[in-house]
């Protein structure tokens, strides 16, 4: 019985399928065609070099989409005596292929893809896949690095009950990535469930071996600034500037604002009609208190405003360094300091000054008794004991 002939699948490279596949990748993944052709060209050359020891940089790939051709060539110098058959060809052999060939010419000899070994083909495939992954990661990195110090809205996909961290899927410009909101970057008392939509502040985007890593936070002071930009048109267009922010997430934030335009009240702009603008920010921050104060070039006025809601009688700058002494009414001392020192602590962070708060009844710190040094003690004249 005659054996049935099984058609042998050709190992030739189908250029039409090749370019069609590249177009599909560009359409589905958004990876530029030129980038993929460059990576595949490098892969084909790497595969050929691996299968042919002695080959240097004399292999080239010509991918011509218009003609629908992908050809590989090895370049060889025409010489009298061949020392390296991988890079040189004798004049006699060269003239068999090209009668006009002369000594010193460089011949391009076509290599058929079917001459690749199985290992070489696998190598090319792996490099192509790696190139696609790198391109995808590069596109994700470029997209999200442009969102640094911005607010993004993501969806909580998983909550770790043990550590309290939340996996959040972020989407931007058609790209997506997963980021982790650690327990220390969450507002105290805030509960996030799977499926919740969460606004987060993008602190930084890093390149890692596993792709881009997006660092996010809900406790960062930048979140408050961006929320006010969304709610206050005057901040967004630059009429009102946010000069400084001090925040203890979940409890209280102090915001110093300023406007170059004398006709614009920076505090009123941030508060909004009937407090609508600041209330929208407070609602997003789950009830966190927000103090809005007017920034001033005068340190005394600035520090006094930063200690609001307490009244300040006087502010005295101390030397050396950025420090000052503040005097408040006796009944306002606890208000100026705040619960567990929070108001004074936030005011110091906001202004950059070390603040010593004193009541009006004792505006100066108590004088400490002088302590003699050992040298001063030795210098004291000894007194003779009194006679009895």
C-alpha cells in the first residue's frame, strides 16, 4: 500500500503574515510598528549569530513593508586568500555569484530563514516576546510618570486583611497598572472595600525589573493641594497660590494661600460660596478639618495666622535660626498648643519656624540659676573656717 504523502510545512518566512502580525500587535497593544520591527530585526540577527560562530556585525536584515519582503544578508569582503569564511569570500567564488566582483568589494549574500536551526528560531521568538513586554512596560511607565504628583481614581481590587494594604487598579490614557496602597498611606479610620472607587495621589513612578511601580498615597499633603485645585478655579488658573501645606492625615490640615491680585481674597476663594468648595474637599477627606490661612512675607503675621484659631498678642523673632516666641492670652494657651500639641506642631511645619508659645502672664521663660563649671569652681578662692 502506497504511503500517503504528508505535506511538509515550509520554514520560509511569510512576509505578508509577518507584517500583518506586526500590524495586529500595533492595533491591539498600541506598540509602534517601527519599534517592533527593530526588535524583531535584532532577534533574527541574534538567532543567526548564536547558530553560526564567528559571525560578527556583518549580518543585516532588510524588512521592506512596501514590497512585502523580509530578507537577511551576510556581508563578506572579496579577498584573494580567505582567512575567515564568515566575513570573507574568495574572488573566484565571488565572481561565480557576481561576475563583476573585484578585490576589495563587499558582497551581500542572502540567507534563507529556513537555514535557521530550531534553537535559533526559539531564541528569536523569546527576544520578540521580551521586546513586546519591554515596549508595553515602557508605554505604561511613560503614561503614569506623566501623572506624578497628580490625583488618579482607581478601583480597589483586593484588600489584605492581614496587613491592611489595598491593591488598586489605576487607568490612564488607555493604559492600566496595579498599585498598592499600604496601611501607612491610608487615612486612619478609613475603611476601603473591594470594588470601591478610590482617589489617590501619585507620589512617584519607578522603573523596576517587573515593570513600572506606581507609589500612591492618601495621606500625602499633595492630595489636599490637588483637591483644592479641582474645586477652586482660582488655584487652578494660578490667581491664588498654595504656598505651604502641613497635614496630619485624618485629623487636621493647615493650608497657607496667597494672591498677587489685591482684588482677590485667597481665603474666600478657597472657602467658596457658603463654604461649598472647602466642604467638598473635607468630604473627600472623610471629615478631616482644614484651616485656611493667608500667607505673608512678614514672619510675625504669618506665624500668628498659622496658630489660628487662637488669638496671638505678639510674635518675637529669636536668634539664631528660624525661631520665634509667641505670646497668647492665658485663656488661649491650650487652644494655641492644641490637643497633644497638634496646632502648634502643624503651625511650625507650615511656617518653617520653631515656635515657643508663652501665656501673657509669663511672657518670658523662667531664668535658670547659673551653673558653675569645674574651672570656675577651682578659680573660687577658698574661705577659711570661722573660729568658734
